[in-house]
């Protein structure tokens, strides 16, 4: 026994190497045990709740704790053999481990907030609040990542003795220059944020622009809003333009919409009978609402006809064109059956001798 002790006393670097190996073994075992313990704890604690948020947080924290254990193990391994290493390596060791530790903490914090956002979005998936969150979720995810990792970077720079205040000032000046160079893009982005907040229209709504163009809202982006027309073409309107002009929302707050059918009959026709035929066509149609009741109005004395208009309501704006056509067909057939004439355009020409 005494020769062995004397041997290790003479070759003390072997004791340091042996200590480093023991630390490595302990780190490996601990890193493998932590996920098992974490799963056991998460089953007992998180299993009592109905939500999956705590399950994901436990799993993510277990993974992060395993990385921290490895960083601690590497630190103590270097500590065990530091008397045999150059001083510069130890300095680099501390800096590199600190960088990894900061970004592990930033990663854990960022993922935790993103898990919470996803859970909150799933909780309010149905209804208007869910649609609101669907619009903002990508923006929130980017902002969370940018803010947390920016704070982590500033923390690292401060740790390594860099002047953070000058960097912040430089970022401010750079941001101002970028804002001046891309003012139109930023104006569209701010307008897009206002559209998402104020919500004058939603995805799928049918809207009419001030210039008369009409279509369904296909996408609301940060820079532009895309409108799908009836010809299946896409109109891309900058958000700044669309927020500064009058937009008519045809499907909100109520998807009910009016159907208007214009009809011209020959002079001498019984207008009361004509109006009743038009109203009966609405009453017989299954998709025309009873409240409010359908109405027919005599509009004007036309050049060749007496002009009337039928007005009724339907429950879905998507069916407006189809139901209007079906009403025209029904009215036309009823006029044929009742002998009511729909005249051709007429013109009286007087010839002078």
C-alpha cells in the first residue's frame, strides 16, 4: 500500500487525471439520471392537470438542466487539471462556458414563453379571439426571440468588458437610418399592425374598396393585404393605402346580405300583379329569409319599360350571385306563364316629308 501511495505522491498529475475521470463519470451518470427523474416527477405532478403546458415545460426544463450539468462537469474537469494547463486556456474556458450558460438560459426562457403562447392560442382556438391570436402569433414569436437573445447578447458583452451604452447608441442611430430609408415599408407595417388591432375586416370577409373593386380577403400581412376577386385574381393593396381609404365590409358584423333583382315589364302591365309574382318567387325559394319580408318596388318609367326592383335577404353573402340568378329564372318563367311581356328596347322614329 505504501509503495502505491508513494507512487501517486511522486506522480501527482495522475491524481488530477483520475479526479477528472471521476468527475466525467459522475457528470455522465447525472446527465442520464436527470431525464428519468424529470419524467417521473412530471408524471406525478403534471399528470394531475388537464393541460399539456406543464408537461412540455417539465420536458424542456429537464433538457436544459442536463445541459447545465454538462457545463458544470466540464468546469470541474478543468479545475481538476488546471495546474497542468496554461493560464490562457483557463481564461478561455471560463468565457466559453459563460457564453454557453447564457444562451442555454435564453433558450429555456424563450421556449417557455413560446410554449405558453401556443397553449394560450389553443385554449382560445375557436371564435374571434382565436382568429385574433392566429394573426398575431407569428409576430409575437419573432419579437420574443429577438428581445430575449438581444438581452443575452448585451449581457455577454457587458460580462466581457465591452461598452454596452455605445453599442445601444449605435443601434439607435442605425435604426433611425434604416427607418428613414425604409419609411414606406415601415408605414405599411404600422398600418398592418393597426389593421390586425382594429380589425375592420377579417380573413374570408367580402369587402369593396373605394375604387369599386370587390373581393374576399385572402391574406392580411404586415406589408400588404391580398384580396381574391371573383375572377380568381389577386389584388395586392399596400396596408397604408387600404387604411386611409373607405372600405365597405359586406360580410361583417352580419353575414346576411341583400339580393336585388331589377326587372322591366311592358307599358300597360298590371304592376300590382307583377310585384306579387316577384314576391312569390322569393317566398318559394328555400334560402330567402322570411324576416325581413321581401319587397318589390316600382322604380321608374323607362324608355321602353316600367322598371321594378325586387329586394330580399339571404343568410350567407357567398350565395348572393347564385340565388339572384335563381330568382331571375323563377320570375322569367312566372312572367311567361302569366303572359306578362318583357319588352325589347323601342324607339319611335318620325320621318319628315
